[in-house]
């Protein structure tokens, strides 16, 4: 498919320990058994090279069309009998999107306004609490109106201008999404920041302050609860509050609308900044333009087959990378309903995520390794109880772990084995890697993100490449 559509050769080398592949009676490698083990996930490679061109110099060249009578042909009597070398064919990915109405808009803010006019009552987001009940939800029109009010607040209280950077310090939820689109409506550049932890404010607050400073945010938007936390004695002991930019809470929004919604003059201008801190203490900031943002959402829409009647369960932190895009952006672009489950709620109720997947009959769900580990440890002895309560995971087509680290194969295997009795198919569980250097490069080895998705996104980065800046902390 990649050869036919993109004319690009892509190879993945899975290196297995020596003498572990099944052999034929004559001593050669048994190809069909090897393929079957690969499909079952039982090859257990010790190394996987996704860019082998850098270390293997004799890889095959991209396929070329061979003549009818090729070098593998032989004379059989007066006839030429030969084997035709395999060829791949496909169709241009652009043909799939001919009926995609969202594609005609250059900016995500325009897509939201269009959905608010055409499908005002359609639910885009549903947030669940620790009991599994709906804490809040947003329709297309509700999100549009809240974004308008936040844009008015930014203009009145913050006196912000086009292109000013605004730090969004919110817990995972609806407020974060509304604040993000409110910034787009006001012409500001949002930066989502994980709020400080109340029980560990001395360690977590300096990181928040550093991201605010490095991003050059001229304003901080948050909730009243976090505002009080930033002014507490513990916070003052960690960071001088006088060095903060103005802090605006958005709990009490005015009823007035902004005089005019902002429309960027150029799709290549900055849409948002994506900051993440690695386990080695590296702070990476990625500049995402409006063009790159739309292309990224369109890529995920195609590969995940997202459309308004779909429901996707997301149990991820929404502050950076693929987690942020899935939490905040994809539903507006694709129109599907996102069932949002804050990972912190699983500390109170470890069964929350799986129960929600069963209750809403979700086919595709996204989580993190920490969420998977919490379920494996917290529900190890409760599978019979969950089964008696009607938890059924047989409808799950893909359970994708969004990771920034090495694959934790032992954990995914334990998770699959533990919840097999609830109907979870072992091949449904897989891992997607979001790249910290450029979050537009990601690979999912399952039905969702295919190899053609990787090619599409690599091409997208080459065309719309997001800028990256890193500092060490």
C-alpha cells in the first residue's frame, strides 16, 4: 500500500534471538509458521528497528514494475512460464476525504463555529466522575458560547492582543477545553499546563512557573480553587507570587460576547504551544501552526475512522502530545463524542475506566501505561465481581496505550491476560508512540494507525513541520 500510494519504501526490522524461528525439515526457516507467530504476537523480538536505513546498507529498493517476462521466467516446451514479482497498488488518500466538510475550513475555530450552527445539540464531550456518573458535558453550541465568553474575558480583564501567549492551568475536564477554544477565538496562543499538586506543591509549582516563563505567557487562566492554591502559604514558600503574570479565573463568566471573533490572517501562524517534561528532566516546547494542527487532526480522523456517530473513551492526561490532541482537538474536528475519564479518578475507583468502556459500548479507547498498571494492580482479584456486574469488554476493537517510553510488554500482556475473561481480545491491546520532539510523528501498530498513517504524517511534518525548542531543567 505504501509503495502504491506514496512510492516510498518503508521497512521495519524485528530482530529475534538466534535459532528461535521455526525451521522446516530441511533446515530452512518455516515462513508460514513464522508469519503466524508474528500475527499472534508470539515472535518476541529482542530489538525492533523502525528506521533501519541508518544502520543497514543493503535494504531492498522500492518495488519497480517488472515486464511480463522477467528474470524468473523459464522455457517450458514452446511456452514461457514465469513468476510475476509482487506489486502493490492503492488509491490516493485524498479521495477518502472528498465528503469531509471540516476540510474546507483552515482553522479549528472555524470548524467549531460551523458545528455550532449546523449541529448545535450534538454532544462533543462527556466528562465522568469517580462514580461513573456524568459530571458535565458539552454540545457544539455550548462549547462555542463558553469559548465566546472566555474570549470576552481575555479582552476585558487581560487586555490581551493578537498573538499573546496564555497559560491554561486547569485540571483535566471541560474547563480546559473551553479555555483553549476561547483563546483561539480571542487570537491568543494557548499553552496547557498541568496544575500543581496540592499535596506536593513545593515540587510541582516551580515546574508550572518555569513553563509559564519559558512560554512567555502574559496571562494565566485557571479556576478559583487553583487561584487560591497559588496564593497559599505553601505556594508563597515555593515561588514568589509577585513574579507571576496576571491570573484570571474563569468560574464566573460574563454574559456578553466579544465584539468580533478573531480569524488568523495566515494558516501558518501559531495555533498553540505544546510543552512536555521528559523523565530525564528535558523540557521540550513544540510550536504548532494552524495548518499542522488541522493536518494532524485530519490524519487521526482518517486512520481512526472517526465520524459524529462514534464514541471514543479517553483516559489520558490532557496536557501535551497525543493525549492533548485526543482530549481537546479531535472531537471538534471529527465531530465524534469523547468520553473523558480523568486518570486521577481511577485512584478512587480503579474500575471506572473499564466500566465506562463497557457501559458506553466503546469500540476504541486510549489510556496510558500508568492507567493500565493501576487497573492491573487494583482489579487483579475483582474480575469475577466485574463480570457479575455486567462489565463486558468484548466490543473493544482497539485499546491503545499512548506512550513516551519503551514498550512495557510484560504489563500489556498481564493486562490482556487478566481481562480476557471479560471478553477483551488480546490483539486489541497495542501501544502508540507520540514523539516528544515533534508530536505530529506517531505510529500505531493496529487497526487504528496503519503504516500508511505513518507515511501520511511523515509527509505532513515535511510539509507543515512544527518547530521545536528544548531546554534542560
